[in-house]
C-alpha cells in the first residue's frame, strides 16, 4: 500500500484532475509499448548466453573434470564472448581512453571505429526497416524489400558511373534519388496488382524478389559489367562526384548517409503522424472497409503506400552503393531486406523504434565477427539471438508470462478521416 502511494505522482493543485489522469495514462502507455521489446532483447541475450555455453567444447571438457569447473568455465566463456561482442561493436574503453590521452587523431579514429562501423551497418537497416514499417502502417506486408533494395542499388550504380561531368551537389542526389525511384517502381508493381486484381502482396513481392535477383545478375554479367573484370559480375566503380562522403580516413567508413537515414526517419514520422495524408493511410491500414465507407480511395492508397515502401527499400540499396561499396556486386546485401521485417516488428512499426532496433541489429552484426574470432563461437549464434528476440516480440504473451506483466487494457480510439489527401 505504502509503495503504491509513493509511486503515484504528486498532485498539483493548479492542474485539473483530467490532466493528471492523462499524464499517468501516457506514462503507462509508453511503458507498455517499450517493455516487451526491451524484455525480449534481455531474454534473447540470456538465451544466447546458454547457447554460447552449450556450443563451447571447453565447457564440455570442464564438466568432464567436475561440475563446478564446468559451471565456472561456462560463465567464463559467456563473459569472453559477450565482451568480444561489446568491444567489437562499441569499442574497447581502455583503448579509447589511451587513444584520447595520446592525442593522435588516427589512433582515436581507429579506437572509436567499432562504434562507428556499427552505425555504418545500421544505416541500410534504417531505410529497410522504415520500408516494412510504412507498409505495415498502410496494411501491407512488404516482404519484397530485398528485391527492391537490389533494384534501387542497380539504378543508383548505373547513374553513379554512367553519368559524367556533373558536380557533386547534383550527381550524388541524382544517383541517390534514382535508387529510390527504382525501388518505388518495383514496389508499385506489387501494389498495382493488389489494388487492381486482388493478388496478395506477399506472393507478388516474393516473386518480384527472384525477378530482381536474376535481373541484377544479368545486368552485372552483361550490360553493367566492369571492363577488364574477366567476366566477374561486378559493375564499374561509380564516379567520385556520385559518392556520399565519408568523414574520416580509412579504415573508418562512417559516412553522411547515417544522418540522411535519420532525416528520412523523421520525415516518415512526420508524414504518418502529423499529416492528414498519413492519417488516411493509417486508417486504410487499420480498417480498409471503414476507410472506404468514409470516402477514402483504398486502391490508390494501396498503390502509393507500396510504392513509398519500395522507395525506402531502394534508398537502402542506394546508400550502400554510394557511401560504402562504391560499386555493385552480387553479394551486395547480406539479408538486409529480410531482417527489416524483424526491425519493424521490434520497433512497433514506429520510425523511432525502427532506428533503435536498426542500431541494435547493426551492433550485433558488427560485433559478431570479433566474437567469432576471439571466442571461437559460431557467428550464427548472433542470428539465433536475433531470431529469439523477434520470436518474443511477435509473441508478447510469453514475455508477459515470464515476467508476470499485466496485459494492457484495450483503449477505445475514435478516428476522424476525410477524403484522399485531406479533401472532403
């Protein structure tokens, strides 16, 4: 009883009772939204620790000696693995401190490079995650982000090396936008088929993925092959005027694209939650029949929503080509498009949540290599941890049962919509 009294906010006599109730309700809603993803991450790391111990030969050898020796070795292996994961993705605090104390710029750059490299890995994740989240908000399951990413990368690459003589201020945005348009076209095809024929977007986008893979393979092996590559499926290097600048000398690859991704995350948030057009899109995604009854053009919203989702996926490919790879090869993406589904779910289909989950996945991906080298733990363990986190986010009832959380009450909300684009 005393604890409940202490947890209640102090009443301000100048504030009405309704304001205090709204504040308390907002705090509860905020915690209910972030508690499941946070606890899913913690639980995933705990289960990952068990997997690390279970896959370590040293632990089995230690259990052969004695039970306590096995337990001690298990904790040691877990500590070494997660320490390597941390230092490989964030950096070694001792090394960073020594580098700052020395005052040598190159030493400082190399010391903080693990953290900056995690942000580099997170940048295409942000665009891809926003693509899936926007699709979900519009009631569309865009499982074709990987293919749209490849098409966007191919378009950005072509404009990047084929167009010459332009200044950086024109060439770089032109190549970047070309990638977005390529992805938008690939997404629009699926949206058009759904709107006009009723064909499900999941099937359409899966098929379009394979078309995109084979199309880019043909382009890289034929019209876009780099001269002198010996037939290798790789494109020419893009012009320097098309490259998104990196901030530090090699080997640090941190680039302007990370801040461009953050700007797009803010733009998507503003469109979805601060404009009538975004409200209409979310309304169509929530209840298409009610939206149609309210006068909204559901088919047009479907096509535009899918095109915008594809555009964001295409920008993920653009950013990877223009800022990091500088040319296109078949191994462009290591599953960014498919991981983006997990990012959107963990981020609750909110742009801020997508940014945070993208940084998490970028950190895990970047630190996994060092964890494998230092502790000899298979790199696939990180993929398993990511899958476990996604599983718990997708099944929140498990997390609530494990941590004895109350199920949030369903709130009644009233949505007022107008015609397409805010018109009557």
